[in-house]
C-alpha cells in the first residue's frame, strides 16, 4: 500500500492533484493513480513527495462514481503552461476524455500550484474564485489560472496536499494548506478517508 513520502525540509515547487473514477472498481482507479505517478517519474519529472491515496465522494454529488485521489510534489524546469500541456498529454495516454464538465474520468491531473505564482493575475484569479456553483458547472477558464481557483474549497484536494505540503501558503488567501483544511466543514472532511488496498 502506498505511503505518503514527504521530506518536510521545503515545500514542493509544484503541487499536482490526481484523481480517477471512470472505472468499475476503486482498486482499478487506485492502480491508475499509481501508474500515473510512475509515468510522471518516467517523463523525467522529479517527484519530491507523494501523498497517501484517499477515497473521496464524487464532486459535484451525483456526477459519477466515487474517486480515488492523491497529490504529488514535483520539481521541474518547465514553465507552468508547458507543464500543464505535459499533464494533459499524460491524461490522454490514460484514456482521459472530456465529453462534459465534471464527467467521470480515467485520470485527472490538476495543476494546483506552481510555487507562489499567481497566474495570469490577481484580478482574474479572484474572479474565478468567486464563481457560484451554478456558474462553475457551465464555465471553464480558457487559460491557466494559478493557484487552482477552487482548491481552498475542496477536501479531496486539500487533504492529500496536507500529506505533502501542509505549510504551503496560498499567495492570495494567506493561509497554509493545513489552515485551509481546518477551515473545511467537518462533514466534507469526513467524506475523505484513506484508501485501503484489499
């Protein structure tokens, strides 16, 4: 069973969230996450930390099967946009399709943060962070936005991140990953539990 791998010397340069739910069993999703981490390493990304795997409810509720989620820390010389392109290539290799927003997916690789960079600028990030759920369901940005504009609201992102980067501080909100986890409603945190391999 994968264990969290983390050196608490420094926060990872890049934070990536992994998820999978377009399979018939969660074990298959967990294996996809495992293979994706190995594929990242094979692509010469320097994996500095890997979280535990978690079973998480699908978001939004009713949109598909439950997920297996994890997070990795990466050190890379690629620019944020080049890294995002590489992550999309890996998703495609694992059969990711995008028929609709929040459709089930074999593999989801979300670029959550790249150091303390805000992209493309603070006003655009603030706009996307303020969208209501109804707007989130139909709107998607056409450019890379960092940090991920919804990361602070999502237990399935923050709880794995807390394994590998608890002290990473959101450059706009001014809170660490640990503090953002603490701010989540208890009910949301209870829905994210360590995945137990059979």
